[in-house]
């Protein structure tokens, strides 16, 4: 549960930082006291967005690996079930077959003469 909560929080944080950064054009100018001038702290906004977004992406990697592992497990179980069903069907078909000897039909081997002569 903690995994999902952290991933959701990281996603929301990255979206909020993205909207905030776009809102202020990725520039945060702060006027320093005592007439020193102003300084742009936009790099902090860009860096924090990059950090949070990369953390969210890195937290997604184990989830994707888990999904792929479950898909592989599902494939293996499905193949085993299909093979087992095929074996059962083959056994039933073998039981259903009867090996009766060939019986000659009536008049088998009799020479047929043409009646139009």
C-alpha cells in the first residue's frame, strides 16, 4: 500500500510543480534585501520538478517488472492447462477408437460381367 501512496504523491507533486513552473515561466526572481539586487531561483523549480518526476518514473520500474512477471506466469499456466487438456482429449480419442478387423462386403471379389453383350 505504501508503494501506491508514494507513487501517487510523487505523480501529484510532479504535476503541481509542472503547472507551477509553467505558470511562472520557470523563472522565480527574488529581490534580495539591502539593495543587493535580484536573483533568479528558477533553477530550484526546474531541479525539483526533474527530481520528483524522475523519482516517479523510477518507482514505476518495479511495478512494470511485476506486471511482466505476472504475464509470464499467466502464459506458463495457460500453456500447461492447454497441454493437460490436449492429453486428456487424446486419451479419450484413443479409448473411443475401436480396432475392428476388416470385414469383406457381400460378393467381394466376384467377377462382374457386362450385361450389354
